[in-house]
C-alpha cells in the first residue's frame, strides 16, 4: 500500500479518521523576473516531485489540502498568491491540524536590515523587503496559525546553474543567508512546541543541483526517503529518520561527485590540460527542532515503490572459455542490478550475432518504455560491456578486436555504436596480448567530457592472460553489499591491485550529468535483503601495541553498541598506556597509534553501516566547525576562540545526539539502538570529563571555559583521525586504502601521481 502520510504520535488517529486536517503548501521557483537573480533549473521540478511524493504519502488522510505554486502550476509562485495561501491556512487551521511548508528557490539577505527573504518569481533584488517573502513574515503567519504541528522545509540556498563539472561558484554573498536562517529558526523552535525545521545545507554552504538527478540533491533524497527508503525496520518513516537518511545520502552523493572529479582532474593533468574542475564544497542538511515529539511521516509501501533505472550488461568471451567471464556476469546481475547476458564466442557464432548483441545492450535505453508511475524519479540508464579478445591492426591500419577467426569488431564500428548509446557507459577491454595499440583504442573510443563514460583496458603477457579478469572479479567481490561502487572507485582499486603485476592498465573517465556507478549504493535505512548481515569479509585487526580486537569486532558485528562502546574506551586507554589515569590528554591524543585508531574506526564504520565511527564524527565536525563566535558579548569576556569552540561543541553534540532539548544527556540515557543519530558513537568516555553540575534536574557543563577545554580534546582526536587517514570502510572498499593514502584521490594532497599511473 502507499505510505500513510505525515502525522505525529498525538495526531495519528485524528488524521486517519479525518478529525484533523493536513495542510501542505509547496513552492518552487525556476525563472525569476529580475535578471539580477540567477535562474534555477530544478526548483519547479523539486516542487512537482515532492508534491507527488507527499500526495502518495497522504492518501490515508481524508482531510488534506495541497496548495502548489511553481512555474508550471495553475497558481504561479508570485508573492500575492503565496501570501493568500498562507493567510488561508492561518485562518482555517485548528490546534489538532498539521501544516507543512516547503520552499525551493533562492534565499537572500537584505543588506540594510539583515532580514532573510525567500525569493518568489516577482521578487526584485533591489526591493527585497517589499517584493519577497520575509522569513519573519512566514514565521508570523505560522505563529498566527493554530496548527499544533508545523514543519518548515527550506531548499533556499541554491548554487545557481552549476553542473557536475562546473567550477566552484563564487556566488553573490546575498544569496547565502544560511547563518541567519539557522539563527532565526532556532529561536522559533525554542519558543514553540511542535515546530520542526529542515534546511538543505548548513551555515556557509550552498545547495547543489545535478542534471542526473533532475533535482537539487537535498530534495531528491527527500522524495526518495518519503517513498519508503527512509523507513525503519518496522516500515515507519519518521522525521528524524528521514533527516538522517537525507543527511547521509546528500553527503555520500557529494563525496562520490568529488571522487569522480579527482580522477577526471588527474587525467586532465596527465594530458597537459590546465583547466581543472573545482570540487563541490560540502552540503550538510541541518535539522532544527526543540521539544517536538515523535513526528511520523509515513509507512513504507509493501510493494516495490520505485522502479529502478535500467541497467544492461553484456559479457563476451572471445578467448578459451574461463570461469572469470561467467563469474563477472553473475556479480553484475546480483550486486550491480544489471540485466546481464553472457556470450562465449564459439564455432557457430558469427560477427552479425555479436554485433546485434552489442547493439541491443548499448541501445537498450532507446527502446525502453517510460515508467507508468508518475512519481518515478527519472535516472540515467547504465550499460556495462566487457570484451575479452585480441587487439590487432589490419594492413590498412584499422584497429580490430578479434574474438575468433571469424568474429571481428572494428574499432570505428564500436565507436559509432557508443556514440548512438544514450546510457552511461562502462566499457572494459580485456586484451591479454600486451600490444601498445590498446592505448589507441582507449583514445579513439572517448566520447568527450560531457558524456558519462568509463573506459578501462588491461593488457598482459600470455603467461598472465587470466590475471586482469581475475583481479577485476576479486575487486568487485570485495565490495561490501549495499555500500556501492563508483567507476572512479573501481579505477583506483584496480590501480592498487595491478601495481605489483606486469599488467598495463589504461582508462578514461568523463561525465557532466552525474556519477557513474558500477554498483548502486543500497540505502541502509530500508529493510530489504541487502540489509542482511554483512558478509564475512576478513577484518584487519592490526595493532601497534599487541591489542586483540576480536572481542570488539564480535560485539559490533552483533550490534551490541553499549558493550562495544565500553570496549572501545578500554582499548583507547590501553593503546595510549593511560589506564591508570583513566583518560587521554592532548599529548596522548596527538601521538595515538594510527594503526590502532584506523582498526577501531574501520570496525565501527563497517558494522554500523557507515553510521558510527571516529571518521564519521570527524566529517560531522568539519561540517559544523566555526572560527567566529556568534555571541559577541561572551567573546569579549572569555575570547572569540573559546566561544567559537563552545558553540561548535554544542552544534556537534546536538547533531550526534549527545544533547537533547538544549541539555546534555547522561551517558546512561544515550540511544543504544539502530535509530541512534549518525555519529553518536563511539562516545568520548576516554576523555577527561569536566566538572558537571545538576541544575533543575538536568546535567550541564559548569562553564563555557570548561566546555571549550573538553572540546579541544575532541578536536585533537578528530585531527588525529585526519592525520592517520582514517576513512569509512565503505570508502576504503571503493577506493582501495593503499592508493588513497598515497594519491590525491581520497582527499590527501599529493602533487605527483603514483608510479605507473597511466598517462593517457
């Protein structure tokens, strides 16, 4: 069945029986009348997609009203129309009702008044306050509204018309009011129960649009989450669960986009090109809520809700039959979601047969029917073509791929088929002959920077004719189920594995439409088969001090988080030889063993599915840290640096669940289950705890200075994580840890490429 819909634990029955009413106002702006305001590509699409998802999610509510304003709607997103809808809601709602306000478009900050303004279609940049929807006006209208539950979702800090290969945009500072948005919404949340705000990005960040998604990345995952991917094990879509899903997926997508850009940039440098594409700065969705109860957004559909984009693979074995080709076909069909075909070229196979099979694979997207589901999220199709044979040149100098004496593929013909293909391409040429002409094939088959294309070619001596295929199979098999594998990740892993062999590896990677995925990432928030227990992949339990991490691994594998956290504290003290002191100090943190820190972190990240671990916390810290204090008065008293540290500490603690309702949680009250916030664990119980006092029944740090001192220890730990190069287990699997540490592809700066890196 369809999701039940937006509701709260107090109003579930009322909404389902029609006693309460659900009000939805959804706004999206693409084209602005004022030429000074950059137009957007996907805001109207965001509005349409979210409206359809919410419509499907609220079919169980007989009393609901949806007001939609976007470029293609009957009521366009003009100021008068939006105001009229808000006033209608404010006048008609009852305390038992629920209101959800969504906006996708530009947000600006008026320079003179420092007021945040949501830009509607007729907003004039030079007259913001009079022609735009002021955030304070919106909040006042909601304040006048009697509805007990109010949700505000803002995708309002867009980057403009930037695409995957666009350089880092220097947007007008007026287009990024996130600091003020956060402050105003936080003040509002503190004053009213039942208020829940969700922003597409945090302070100092922007929202990104990607052509492959057809949406802003934030709203894209909002839509997918509402359709069931954010559901918990019981199939319930809850507001915090949706937030964690969107947060994780947004960061992961940006990471993958940057990973692909790094590979493309290295290729460009190798070719002597000077135009290097800037990476996307981080985008971390932000939740602002104080005192609101459980907010349930729906139930996961019992049937398969979303149609997956088409994925076709074709494996053609032209040399003596081996087990590798059939194994590759099986892996692509299971882990990759490809509709996989496997051909062994025999005596009765003709060139016409092979040509037709290749055309059917490459052109499959041209003949596929559009999904009938109107709420389907359109995504690019992907084809995977693997050819194993010999490369030669004819007397006329034409390149040919020989599968047997009678079956030959001309390079010019294959290039023509690739040009006709409308899908993202992953083309692998396995040529165990070691001819230098393989480089020419990789050069000639390239389709340009805009086309999503990954070309990989491997050559070897006759004595190692199976080595490339077996290495490819092994690399694909090592990917953790559900963690995903991008084409950029496959390239880096193959480079690591083949660096100690005589196999020559050549590759090309391009694409401005989106990420090329060999294995799509399966969300960890659903209850499908890929969520089952992680396969028994051998763990690296290395220790520089002889610590035995078997017990920690077993506890994490069993999901016994509380016991695993206590075991982690024991090991942190043991590794630093600080058992007697009972806590780590700055010096012990700065010198902590990288081997042991990496082992502990990798175990946590792997068995929590990427939700817990020091490297996860380090990334969250990077997204919230600030060097400037928001409280100028306190900064004058104890210093800007200390106040900034305290504010960052509080933001971090709120994000990872160490605080609740503006108060620190006691250790015994932390969440020890699957629904715990991302980054909650490991808890820093191995750090010296500052003196705490109990005020009105809640624990609090006794001073800002003590909090800043304690936070300095946390920062030292996160800095050590960065120095040691700790990556999440999924990222290590995608990129290959050895190559990541020695190259710039994993975020560790290095000017030179590793020895043997192909120079196309």
